[in-house]
C-alpha cells in the first residue's frame, strides 16, 4: 500500500504539471491515510482552486485551519477560494485572520489582490453603461449561440473560456477588445448590425456610438470613420492554437542577458561550494552573497550562505539569512523542500544558541513543509533537552521540604490522595531525595495502589541504597502483596544496611511477621513438597546446584554450629538466608 508521503509527492508533481484532477485524486488518497496532515488538505484546496472549484477549495481550506489553526497558509487558501467566489469581504477577513496568526508576504499579497479586485468590481458596478456590463448578462452565451453570425465562434473552446472569464470579471473587457471577434460579439449583445463595420487586427476603434470604459486622451479621435466592406466570410481563420498556448501558461524562457547572469551566478555558487569544502568560509560567504546579488531568483544561494554562517558560528546571521530565504522563496514559489530546509536550519541555529523553545518551533515548521528523518530526530532531541532543562530549572530543595511537610499533614488527616499530590511535588522539586519517594509509597499503600507503592520504594532505594526506611517500606509492601519470601529478603537487606542498629527492633519485628506468614502458608507441607516448590524458583535452584553450597549444607547436617562460621561470609549468608526463606533450611 502506498504511504501518504508518496501520494503527496505524486500529487505535487501532477499539480506542477497543471493536471489538477490527478493531483486531487492523489491528495484524496493521502488524506484517507493521514487525515490529521494539514498540508494534504491545503494542497487539495489549491488543486481544486486550479479547476475553479471554489466551493470545494473553500471546504478543504477550512479543514486545513481546523487541523492546524496556527498555520498561516490555511488562511491563505481560504482567502483565495473566497476571492475566486467573488466574496470579497469574507476573503479580506480570511487574510486578516491569517496575518494575525502568521504575518507573511504571501498573506499580505493575497490581501492586496482581493482588495484591488473589490475596488474594480465596485467601479464596474458604478458604471452601468460601460462595456464590461454587457458581458455580465447571464444569458450572454445563449444569445450568441442563437445568432448565426456568432454561433460559429463558440466552436472554439478557448474563445468560450475567454467569454466566461469576461462574464465573471467584466473589468477585463477593455483588454479583450484586441480580439476582432469581440466586435462581432458586442454587436450581437447591443443589437447593432456589424456588417457595415470591420476593424483591422489590433485596432482600438469601436462601432459608432460605443465608448470604451476608459476615455480617450485629450486630442485623440474618439473613433475611426466606419468603412463599408463586403460581409465577413462565414468562417474566419480561428486562432485556436494561439489561444491554447495562452491558456497553457508556458514558462518564459530567459533572454540572453538573464542566461548570462544565471550562468555567472552558478559559477559563483560552484566556487563557494569548493571554498566551503576547504573550510575557507570567508571566500565561500563572499561567493554566495555575490551569486544572490547577481541572480536573486534562486534561494539555494541563500541557504548555502546560511550553511557557511552556521559553520562559522554566526548563528544570528544564519537565522536572518534563512528567514530571508523563506520570504524570498515564498514570493518565487520555490520548492517546498527548500523552504523546509531553511526552517530546519533556523531551528538548528536556535538549538546551538540554547533557545530550545524557538528551536522546537522552527523544527515543527520545517516538518509542516516537508518531513525528513533528520529534522524529526532534531525535534525529538530538542524536546527531550527542553524537558530535562525544565526539570532541572524546577528543582528547589526548600520548596521540596515545604511540599513534603504539607503532604505529611494531609496524610495524618487521612487525605491520602492529597498527600500523594504533595509528595509528587516534593519529588519534582528534589528528585534526588529518597524521602519523597518513600512517603509517597506509604500514601499509595493506604490507597491500596500496591504496584505504584512498590515502584516508589524501589526508586527510593535506587536514589540512596543506604536509605534503610526504603528497604523497610519495600518489605512491608511485599508483605501486603503476600510476597513473603521477597519481603523477608528486603528486611534482611535492611538489617545489613542498619550498621548503627537504629532500626533493629522494627526490622526484627518485620522478619518475624514474614516467618510466621511463611510458616502458616507452608503448614502441613512435606519436605518433598517444600523442595519441589522451592526448586521452581530459579535462584534457589542455582544455589542448590552450587557445589560449594552443597558442601556447606552437608557439613551443617553433621556439624550445625559450622553454619554460623559460614554466615560470616556475606555472599554465603545471603544464599543461606534465601534457603531459609524458601523453607529448605528450617530454623527454630
């Protein structure tokens, strides 16, 4: 199954080729896979706008804003769709909303265009007798089709498209009069016999009594004297190919001067690249700056310049250059990958400066333009560092003591949930203090959240292995979980850590409770059953299979006091205690 990123690339290629239906199909498939990708909704809106499907473009633009209300391009899409629908004020409102979110040249340009279109429409409506209003008749095409003089003209699809454009925007009427066929159309719309009037190609003369919307300059003749001529032939030569070429909007070829400048700029770019590889940053910087000065139509000169500034340690210069690259790239309609690269470099520069908030912001903008593993990893690293930085900045031992005391008061009052909240604050303020974890473990025990309590007790021990209360707490929790063998081991570890014997009574009491619980649990068990149960524990099985321990146990059977001598070895003592807890060695 094709992934969303691949479908997006296919859609972009189809859009660049002006194959809008195919682009819409690819973007629609991608949206089915990833409905929360605002870029896909935005791209499909643009493709629908290419087909003049303004309502569809508006729906997708509004979905773009819904998915990511902080992305300015979504508002630009909405403004363009409303502009196409001639909903001037709504389009203006959409652009202004976008500027409030992200002020960009593209939004400013769109706002200016729709305001100009609104003024033109208002001027056209204020002049009901103008030429443009003749084309605004909704029945225009029907009138032309019913007239034998203009019906043949409608066989040219390009000419029909031009008529529909005039019908939508009458302000284009003056420029359209360069086409001689428009004179015949005007005659039919005005009810004038045009057989007595014929206009040479390129002439601006109009039928008698007809004025253009723009008055002639002073001293110029208002119209040429009409000349009688033979009726026009039934079928005039159709400039269909020329119209098709106009609709296709081919790229303009560079003239000789531009070609020379571009070649010169490319040579400077190559020179800058060679200097960059040699780490001759001053020479590289000079070459890229000169290349952009000569040919300011390729933003790679700016992104390369930013790379030089970054390697030189000029992070502020890197940010400024990349911001310029984004602004110029938007106006030049540069590849979105270049825009993403510029945003990513801004994020990296901010990361080097230690400004993680802006680094995260610009990494996110880069990914919204084009997702790459490199930028995604940088974003995750920045977020991780930001979290650690915020955590360190939050540490305050004095406030931790205050929060712990508040937790103790709530615990004594029986508000164990409130105590957990206070102890959590104490942990966040002093994560290296085991008392916070130990106290929270006690509160969790009261709430019968034993797994959470055990986790906190183990964390207290991890923070400070000599924290005796942590070992005791662990033993108590394991006893509550009926894990008496493990509880006894935890108590024995507490005993070994209590070198000053301050907690001897408490620990011995816990050991006795664990022993009694184990005795009650194993009462009536035969020695064979005890051995089978104990051997299911891998640690016990390893001890029993240890040749040294086998020798010690055999000696203890004939000479019990010798076991006390072996207990002086801490490793042997731990293993014997394990066997005692398992019931293999019985004590009186």
